[in-house]
């Protein structure tokens, strides 16, 4: 019984670890993001530890425990996730919260169950849960920023047509636009007003707003500052392109809704049926829960369900 429970726990830990590793690799090795980063920072000074290590935001973190953590690649990724999801949270404070969740949950489960292995599983879940919540918060915030971007570009285009400078436009956007996009532009203007080069401020702004459409806007501004041209017309064209992309994304999402809904049903159906059968025939379900063969079958079924969910999501996810 203990051996089989250990196998199930190891399978669960492996699944969570593989999911976390897959999300990390997907973010770091995305070809679209890599090309955009090369375009944005192609005129910058050669770097040794990556763009994030010399940004204005990281310079503000150079104190306390954050100053030591920010030197490592993993914590640079965590810090980037923080500034995109929860700008008020510091890296050191988040790491302390994550460690507290890991230790407290692991000790609580280990003490109540009397099984150290169960405590290790709980500790792994406690370590992963803050990152999962942070990722969800980041996705929600980035989606809100993307929805506000077309109107913001139209607003900046009108400011430029009125004869104002780009710096004045950033200030007016910070004052007039709603949160969270207005807050980001206000932060960019404040950094520039304190003496930072506008190009560096815009690159930091692009780091905080992880969006392909926003990267187009920043690239257009950087090129215009080097070559000249009618920036207001460029912003109008980018705004129209973004609206068309959003319209196409919504159309694709509607077309793939049936496949995604089918996937969710197929994943939830076995678990629901198992619960119903357990109520109707406890003897049958007890063989799966308490016998060695049944536990192995449950572990294999859980792994295959997660694999099926991952496959369906990859098939129904179409990048526009």
C-alpha cells in the first residue's frame, strides 16, 4: 500500500514539475519573443547577463535580498513575471511568501497525516501555487492592457497631430488613460523626467507589457526617432492592424470553441463517472483505490488525462 501510494505521489510531483518546466521553456524560448527582443535591443550595448539585468526596474531592486537573487537567470524570469503581473510586489517579498507556503503547507500535511511523503507532495504544491496564481494574474492584466492599446494609440496619434512632442504625449497618456495602461505610461514618463534616456524607458515599458502588438508600437517609435517620418500616421496604421488582429482572434476563438469544450468534457467525464459509480457501487471503486493494480491504473489514467488535455489545448490553440 505504501509503495503504491509513493508511486502515485511521485507521478503527481512529476506532472506538476513537467507542467512548470514546460511553461518556463515556452516563455523563454518563444521564437516570436526572441525576434522582437532582437529588433528592440539591436542598437543597445552588448550585454553579458541579458537585457533585464541592466533595466531601470532592476536597478530599483538592487537592495536587500533582491539584489542577490536578481543575479540568477531563474529569478530574473520570476522578476519579469512579477512586473508584468504585480508591479507593487518586490522579488524578495514574493520569494519569502513562496517559501512560507512551501514550508507551512508541507509541515501541516506531514503532521496531520503522519506521512513524510505526503508532506513533500504538499510542499511541492505549496511552492507551485504562488507561481500558478501569479501567472493567472499576469495573463489577466496583460489581456486588459492589450484591449486598451488601440484606443491609447489613437489618443497618442491625435496628440502628435496637434503638434505636441512624444514626451508630452506620454505624459498626457499617463494622466488621461485608465488603469493599468495609464499607470505604465505614467511610469515611463516619470523615468524619463528623472533623466533616463527615452529609448531605455520605452524598452522597460515593453518589458512590463509583454505583448506582440505593443512591441510593434515600441519598434515603430524607436525607428521613427532614428529615421524621422510621420509618427501619427504610423500609430494610426498600427492601431488599425491591432483591431483587425483582435477581430481575427475572436473569430478563431469562436471557431475553436467546440473543440476546447469537447476537450474539457472528455477530461472531466471520467472523474465525474468515477464519483457517481463510487456512490452507486462502493465495492467496485474500493478495488481501484485499495488494491495495487487499481492504484496503478488510477495513476496511469491521471497521467493520460493530463496528456490528452495538453494535446487538445495545443491543437485548438491557434496563434494569430
